[in-house]
């Protein structure tokens, strides 16, 4: 099973039943695929990819910024730029992933 790594639990989203994450598009992100969600190597559960929206960094609005990171639009954009310092976001889209936790019983 693929892993979905996090180094920070932005907005405490990894403790929720569903959350979003902004990532660079990748072939591994496919609807209905399962991912082990990890925070600094610690498993936070299994998540199912429910939906993907492709957006530009300029499409990040208050809803996306606050729900995904708990930060303002500008702070959220700066976080993304810091995570991907070598990416030209005038050319590169982002994948806004909607993840739903899966019951592991």
C-alpha cells in the first residue's frame, strides 16, 4: 500500500474522518486507492482517495487555505512554495486531494 507522508499535522486534519491535502500531481493519486497516512513515520490510519481537483496556486482561496492548513491564503501559498522550492507554480498545477479515513476493523 502506498503511503501518504506528512511532516506536520496542519489544522489537526489528520485526526479528522476526512481531510484535504495539496500535492503535486502524481500517478499514484487515483480515485478509490488506499493510502497509509503517516505523520513523521507514525501511522495515523488508512485513507481512501475520494476526489481530486487540479488547481493552480492562484486558485487557493480562503476555504482551501483555512481547511487544509488553518492559515490565511498567503500563508498557505507560502507553505506550498516552501515545501516545493524548485517548482515554478506559474507552470505547475496542484492536486487538491480529498481523503476519507477507512474503518480498519
